[in-house]
C-alpha cells in the first residue's frame, strides 16, 4: 500500500477518542451543513470513517458505543470556519494525490480491491474496472465493463454445469453489526477463509440471485487462466448498493448452484475498501508530470 492510500484510508489503531476519527466526523458534519464535497469526495470520506471505525472495533471497541461517542464528540462547525476549511483542503489533497494513478490497490484485512482507472476506449470492450480475487485466485468478483455497461460480476472456471449463483450478505435491517465467527481468533473462520471471519448469523441475511450468465466471450476475458471452462454470472444493481452499506471487516458469500438447485460450492469475498474503490473510480483522472530524470552521478 502506498503512503497516499494509507493516508486516505486512515488505518487508525484507535479507539473512540482518536483525534483523526473525530476530525473526519467534523468534516462530515460540515459537509452535511454546507455542501462542501462532491459525491465521490463524500464517498471517500465515508470510506475513511468506515475504515477507521472498523479498526477501532477489531481492536476491541464496542460498535454501538463507538457511534454514540463519536456523535457526542462531533460539533457542527460554521461554514466559514477556518478549521473546517483546513479539513476540507486536507481531504481534497489526499484525493488529488491519488487522482493521477491509473491503477490503485486498496488493501483490506484478507483481500485486495484493485481499481483500473484507465479511460474507456471509443469502441466497446470487456475488462475489469474494480476487482477482487479469492485467496486461491480461482475466482474474481467486482465491477466489469462489458460493452457500454458496468456490471457487478463473478467470473470463475468450472467444467461442471451450474444453474445459477446467489450472493448472500448481512441484512443491516435485521442485524445492525456483523458478528465475529472466530470469537476473537479462538476459532477458525467458516471454510477456513479469512474473508468469512465476520458476517451475519443464520436468518439475518439478504440474498440476491444472479440475473444472467456471462456470455462465453466475456467469461473468457474476465475469468482467471485455467484449463477448465470460463464461466460467470452478473448480479442486479441493488446487490451492489447493499454491499456498500456493509462494514469493511465483513465477508459476503456467493453460492454456486448445481443443476438440481443445490449449493455446489461457496466462494467468499471481503467487503473491505469497496466503497473507496468505487468512489475513486468516479474521480476524474488527472495528468501527472513525469519527474525529471535524475542527473547521472
């Protein structure tokens, strides 16, 4: 992870009294009152707050108490406040530091989101724009550009005939916070996959059926290299909206169904810095001057 990404995501050690987390909350309150940030800029702020809060929870803070204390500590500044202006400038400087990169990696706990910010070509093409690989690198998940559309997509390889796929995630309306299935590291995560360590208990999930299969040409481009057949599924837009509402530390499962409708296998992915990756994809790419060549010794 580059220093700029580390600064943007503010991977704090932090409990509730961390001044950085409080400053982020003040900036959010200022934006609520004064409309200081664009949509993507605000999304990156929310991603930074989510990451900082997540680190505090995994370090032992109670999530509900954290939210309560943060709300109490946050004072809404006046729109002309000089401290607020400084916080805005600091946030925008961090974004500008990344805006010249065509490829960015956002490191999570057990997975990485990779963002391809290269401009689209005039003719339609198929490629990944925001992508996460499994630990075994046998499946990939994320936002794919397929023709003129951006789709939430799963691509993998299998010689088996599969009837469909279901994305399973925590439902915040039923379960406010994810649970730690490892009991603080005392137990292995489900399926011994690090991405599954945090999630929802039975009956507290929401499920999204894949709406269509990837066509053969797109699957061949998007799936990992393998001797087995490339395959994939596309999920509905509302499933992406649901993922953005989750915490960075939790995982989501994708159930692959066989021809009888039974679960043939489960693939885990981590929510991680998805919100930041999506927001950075929406930030315009800026030209960066090539550093002058260092003089010969």
